[in-house]
């Protein structure tokens, strides 16, 4: 294969270096070719669907074959054999930790789980019905005002900020939930594992003993691992773009949370529950809902099926399907929405319309079911996604800074009016 491609347009011709990734992905390096400088042309790629914004060693995703790997490790192996903290270590440091390294990592994180008492009062300013994602995004941005020593040029300061974010975001997330319920905040218990500590802050009360269930904690661990990274998605790109201007890491994470909020991205699992509620209100007729979903003239959409990247089964969904079955059986939950979800899955997987189009249940479908069974409210589900995605955001932010990426500045093709003569106000 030639190491250059040639672009010719009218009297312009330019050689464009070809970059080949470790998994055979091929990119045309328009920056190295100085395409705009040499020809006056730019590439037009709306929403960057065909544009690689960077070279990255963090995550490999092959949607056609249903492959997802973090730092070379198959997602199936990581979800089966690792804890979320091990995966955090892997994403942020490039290798899996040994037992001593993991223990030291956990102890260091535990030093930072508490929120500043003044920040704790910050939650009182929000209305009771404030969306937890809005609270969480604001809280992460506010952290930059409490920790103004976060010099992004100082590796030690960056490492400290990373510990703070990984440790404090679950506390802030749980406080956002407690605020919405009018319940007292629960401080972290650093003797517990990462998922158990979070669940305790969410669901315990000062007046009662709370005991962790290992199976439920392991299910949450798996959910966090599966959400930990997904290559250059909307929220990761937002973190990188804000970070390219050398904003504080806290502000970059706040931007990622805001980008994740929408129903087209992290809000998809919330959209699944909204869809299930719509089916329930219509009488719970799943077969009718399936027919409505197949009718292109009907506005009803079956949320949680198919994926814009994966053309076969979402590998994360395969893992979560068994976890969902375990959680539902373990908790013995009798919830009409979950019964509808299970029936919907069975009918859709047997319907040629969905099978032929490979519209399989995706990670959002099963994660929404699990979170519902755990008692996590619909508007907290995107917060759970953010907690899992945090190490991926930071890993890409770190990589971008280490690569010395210049400030992000996409180009455009202008389609507005040509130069117009100015008309004074009294003549218009």
C-alpha cells in the first residue's frame, strides 16, 4: 500500500500522508498535508462521522464485528475478571495493576472521598426537582474553585486532581440523589468497595444498618466497567475540545457530563424507561408496540434496540443480559415496566424484522432494566453512566495533553450572504 494518497481538484493536486493504525484502520492526514494552506480547501464532514480527530492508544472499537477493547484487553475479560478500580487504573496508566498497586490506588482514592463542607451546602441551593445531571455538572465545575492548585502543566497536580475526581464524583452523585429525595446526606465509608460505598451513600439512612450485597455490588461494578470508555464519542470529544484550551480538568469533566446528558447519548437508558412507561400506559400490549415500531409513519420508537456503531450485537449488551437476569432473580422484583421489558426483548429477538436488521437490545436497554431493579430513579440513570465514563474521559484528556494537541478549532463551509452594503438605520 502506498504511504500517500493523491487529491486532485482542477489545477490543485496534493499528496496526503496515509496513517495506518495498529488494527489496520487507515486515515488520511490532512493536517500533515497542510491541505488548506496548499489548496485553500477543507474537508466537509458534518458531525465528524468520517473524521478521526486523533491517534489514540486507549480504546479499540470495531462495530461491524462487535469488538470493544480497553488498552488491548477484551471487554468480556475485563467485565468478567476485574473490578472497576482495576479498569480505572488500566485506562489511566496503561496497564492492569498487581495486587500491591491496586491496594495503594484504593487507599489513595479513599483519602479524597469527602466533599468540602462548603461544597456540601452548595446542594441546598438547587430546587428539589432539579435534574441530577445539572447538579452533577455544576458540582464538578465548582470543584475547580475549591481546588485551585490544579495546574494542568504539573503531572503531580494532575494526578491529585484525578484522584479527587474519581473519589468525589460518586459522593456528589449520591448527594444529588439525596437532595431530590429530601433525605439526609450520607458520608462515604472508606472500608467499603467502590460500588458498595456508592450504593450505601444512595440508599442507607443514619438510623438504620446497611449491609452490602456482593452480587448487587458486582453487577454495579460490571455496569461501570462497560460504560468506562467508548472511543471518541460525543462526551469524550467535548472533554477533549474543552481540554485543548487548557481549561481545568474539573471544567472539562463538567463539559463531558453536559454532553452526556442528552437522550441521543447518555440519556438513552433513561429514554428506554420512558418508552416502557409509554407502553404500560397504552395497556402493556407488547405485540402492538412492536407493530407500531415497525410502522415508519408512526412516531413511536423502540428505544434501546440497535446501535449506530455496532452492526451486530453490542458486546456490552451480551454481558449485561446475564447480569439483568441475575439481578431480577436475586431481588425478586415484580415491576410492570420490567415485565414489559422482558417480554419486549423476547418478542423482538424472535421477530424477523428486528433480526434481519440486526436491531438487537443494546447496552442502554439492559442497563436501564438493571438500574430500575436496583431502585435507581430514571433521572439518575445518566448520572450512573457519567460515573462509569469518568476514567475514560480523563484517559483521553491525559493522552491529548501528552500528545501536545493544539487547541481544537474546526473549520466550516460558509453558506450565508455575500458582502452586502450597509444601510443606515434611518434608511431601512
